[in-house]
């Protein structure tokens, strides 16, 4: 059976309109795109009458879902059983991808999402999330590797235990974790296989939505061979090809909203909007809707409307703040950090930006000191691209960090050359202390960030004076 990708969705929709549909669908990939496409498919399936039964995969009881799927309904029309965030396709092989989502949610100050991803990762690794000793942050490096199949991340992971304590207290018994563990187990997958293979009532349809799947699992292969898989993955990397793909997706989302609301954007406004929201399709849609509503009866959205309604959060966080620190402009860095918080960006997200920025600088500083890469002070961008970059990219370990446009990499290496490893290590210590203050003290967040930026700049001055003395 076909695997429908984004460019084949119209084919899928046309088939359903003609009455050619499957008893089961699997939507996999970017969460919002899966939800959006599943909405469209469900609407088409129920066009002549029917009901969509939405089920939360985080607390699903598979026996109950299967019982409903096998039963004839007294209701008219099609009965669509939609399981959101199913864990049926999880395994240790995709634990790293789930962990990355958990860490991203934590850094973005979204504890509820981080907790759900942690639960999913633990279940994929065969751990019961109700047991305190199974807290991922408390596992040894060897235990982590054995359970999840990848190396334990560096840094302070105490936040994982804090999340489990917080949410187990809120739920009382933690029984939801047990239910989700059972429903995500191999037995649940086998029961789904048996039910679909044995046949279900003609008007009953199963829809499963998942961000990550292990394509080697029997259940996935079963769906791919006999039913419909809608693959909505988008490369979230930093390569030119990945960025191009992301821009195509975001432009489609924004353009769709504009058409529905009979609005248009003046030249350059869409590009600025996408730069500010980053690759977050749901944010792109929400911000576009907000802009369209804000202009009232006017048909055109201008740059002034954009600046008024959409804060320059991502653009400043990723570029302006780090650029100000690179240029050692203390006043500008303090102003931008303050403005970011005023625009609603959480201090932990700003801290994550500074942490990633410093780690990259430290990596590039260490690399440029190694003779085999031929990097020299004052080297031109052309020579860097022709002589240094090919040697650097032979190291697969740093493939992600060394992706992107050659000139951008050249500028990062130049910036790294202006700071010593001592300074950058000191910055990481300062950032760690700021992280601890934000999470464990009553000090105002703007005070913590101001102190951090001043401390980073003071470190530069101190090391410079030591080197001259």
C-alpha cells in the first residue's frame, strides 16, 4: 500500500472523496501537521455522517479502544476512533528522538510536555515511570545506555526527577503511567494486529497519530503493507536543504490562513514573520491568524502590523543577543535580554540560547586550535571554504554543528577565535549558576540574566588583563 507524503495528500483526499478508504490510517511526523491532516481525513470520511471519537494516547486503555473498534455502533455513519500521541510504535530505537523532544520542551519552559515525553521515553526503554529509582536523571551512564540505547547527556539532569515528583503528586497514584505503559506495550500492538487482520465493522475506522515511530516494528510494517501511512516528517536540521524544506511547510501554512481570511502581506512581511516564529507550524498559523484579525477590515498586513503584534523573539534570541555578546557590547546585550522577556520569552529559553551559543563557540575554538584543520587568524572566507571546511567535515561527530552555509560557519569560527577556552569554560560555569538560580531561588529572573551577562563580560575583561600583565 502507498505511503502518502506531503506532496501526495491531494491524492489521498481525492481517493476518500470517491469512497476509496482504508479501515486504518497511521499519521506520523510533525505533530501539528499530523493533527491538521488527520482533521481533514476525518472530515472527508464523515462527510455523509459519522462521529469522531478522540482518544488520548498518553492515557489510553487499549482493551477499551479495541472493544469499541470491534463493536457495531447504534450511531449512524462512520465511526472514526482517533488515538492521538499513540505509543504503540515506540521502542528503544527511537528513545533518543523522544529525549530530544523532552529536553526541548524543558528548555522552552513547557513542563507538562516535557513530562509526557519523559514518560514515553521511559516506557520505550522498558522502565515503569511510577518507580522513583527509575528517574532517568538518576541512572548511571551504563544504565542509561542499556535502557535507551544512546549515551547519557552531559549536564545537570535533576529536572527529570523534579518533574516526576510534581506530576505524581498531582495525579495522586500515578495510575495513568501504568495505563499508558500497558497500552504502549507489545501486547497492545499484537491485539491491534489481530483485530485489523480479523476484520472490523465496515463503518469503523482506526486513526493513529505519532510523532516518532520505529519503522522496524511489526505493527508499522503491517500498516505500510495493508493500510495507509501518512508520513509528515520534516527535516528539522540546520542544513540548507532542511531549511528550504521548513520554509516550504511554513509558507504553505501561512498562505492557507491568508486565503481563508482574505488577507495578503506586503513584500517581505512573510519572511520576517517566519524568521520570528522559527520552525513551529502551529505558531506560524496562530500568529498569522492574530495578524489577520488585528488589521480588521483592511486586506493588507504591513510590516508595522507585524512589529506591533509579533515580538521579535526568535530573531533577537538567536542572532542579536549572541551577536551583542560576541561583539562585547554589554549595554546592547542587556537591552535585548530585557526586551526579550518583555515580549514573553521565558528566561530559561534565553539561557538555553546562551548555553548553545557558548558550547558552539567552545567547540569551534578547540577545533581551530588543531593544526590539521589549517585555520589561521585573518584567513579569508574563500580559503576557509576551500582548505579548512573539507577537513572539518570529515569528522562525522560534528556533522550537525558543521552544517549550514560555509560563510556562516566561517563567521562562527572567527568569533570563536576572539575568545580563549578559559573564557568560554568560565561562561559555561556562569550559565550553570544562572540556571540553578532561576530554578532554585526567589531572585527575579531579569536580575539573574543581567548578572549573568555582566559576569560574562567581566570574565572577558579579567582574562584580557591577565594576559597583558
